[in-house]
C-alpha cells in the first residue's frame, strides 16, 4: 500500500493540492482490495485455530505460539493488517478534513 506522510514541511496549501497528493498515493494499486484479502486471510486463520488474531498476536509476542511457518505468516499478516488499518484510518481522517465541502 502506498504511503504518504504529511508533516509541517509538506502540508498541502489547498484542497486541490491535497487531492493531487491523495491521487498520487493511491495510483498504481488497489489498497482496499489488498486490505479485504488480508482480512479474509486472517479470518480463515482465526476460524482454523479458534482464536482471534489480536489474542493470537498477544500470545505470539509472549512466545506461546511456537515458530511454525503458518504461525510466523499469521503474525506477519496481522502486523501488516495493523499498519494498513492505521494508514486507512489516517486517510479517511484526512478526507474528512479536506474533501468535505466548506461553507462560505
């Protein structure tokens, strides 16, 4: 998933500039499709093991889940999920801030 970090130094000057930055960040990929597939993968693992990914990851970090390949992949997928979810949350927050019409 593309990542764009906005800081005080590169903050958009206008809504038009923000839209341009957003379009560039989302161009060339289908982040929602990737996110949906990741959620499907996690759901299958949760059903197979009878454990939520959040609970699994807590146990994994405590060293209680072993180091089999499937366990390592599950942990990696959950980490990616958390990052993608944060990025999507940030994007939606920016959309709410900049993309909504401004009354005069």
